[in-house]
C-alpha cells in the first residue's frame, strides 16, 4: 500500500514538472525606484518586500520545481502587479497602503517567512520601515482610487 502511494506520488511529482507555468523567472529592467528617504529604508524594504514587489527577485533553485514554482510565480506576479518598487514611473495605486499592510501583519505574508529568514523584521525594524516609507515620496495614502483629482 505504502509503496503504491509512493510510486504514484513520484509519478505525479515528475509529471507536474511538465506544466510550463512558474518557470518564467523574469526580472524586467528597473526603470525607476522611489527616492528613498535613506539607504536604511531601502535595505529594510529589500529584505522584506523586494522579492515580490520589485524586478530584482531572487529565484532560488527550488523555485524552479513544481509546485513551489507555481506559488512563487503567483506571488511575484501578484506582488508586482499591486506594487512594484522598480517601476516608480508607473502609477502605484496601492503604495499608500504599505503602512497598514505591515502594521496589520499582512506583509510580508506569513507563509513566506519560514523560508526567508532575512524578511523577518523585528518590531523596531517594522516601525523604522513604516516611518521610512512615510518620508519617501509616492507612498502618500490616496485611498483605493489612486491620486485624487483636483478641480
Ligand atoms: C511572498 C511575496 C510577498 C512579499 C515578500 C511581500 N508581498 Fe506585498 N503583496 C504580495 C501579493 C501577492 C500581493 C497581492 C495580493 C494580496 O493583496 O495579498 C501583495 C500586495 C501588497 C500591497 C497591496 C495591498 C492592497 O490591496 O492595497 C501592499 C501595499 C504590499 N503588498 C506591501 C508589501 C510590503 C510593504 C512588503 C514588505 C514589508 C511586502 N508587501 C512583502 C506578495 C508579497
């Protein structure tokens, strides 16, 4: 029984590697970064956020192996589309939410932390990152609708 289950698990494990999604691993060019208030803010953001919210993603070997590859690709696609620190020329609608996402414990996502010790911030580092974002242009809270229109 156990051997049969194991054999099937191996067959399925090999077959899912044939699914193409998840191995693109693109890092498009960095067009423009925010004008960080200090190198320390950038460093904290790099440690805790850049893998999903920039074009400088580090793709470790296991991110090429399904099903980890699917999860990693989904996180990076979703992360970049919501907020991309490497494309600051584009409108970043969600940039104003960084403080509440960190404070609420949503970002970085909990499931990311066990494999990425460097992304674990202490309470002091979290406070420092939130304060740093607040002093960096582009992170003003404009609500969900993007920049306010002035008439
Ligand atoms: C493991 C990948 C990953 C990491 C690391 C990560 N994020 Fe995210 N983030 C996502 C994904 C995926 C989304 C879009 C879906 C969602 O909201 O869960 C997102 C959404 C967001 C949003 C938009 C939320 C909204 O709806 O307004 C903000 C703001 C954000 N992240 C900030 C951060 C900050 C700041 C950090 C670092 C402290 C960080 N994220 C780290 C994956 C990540």
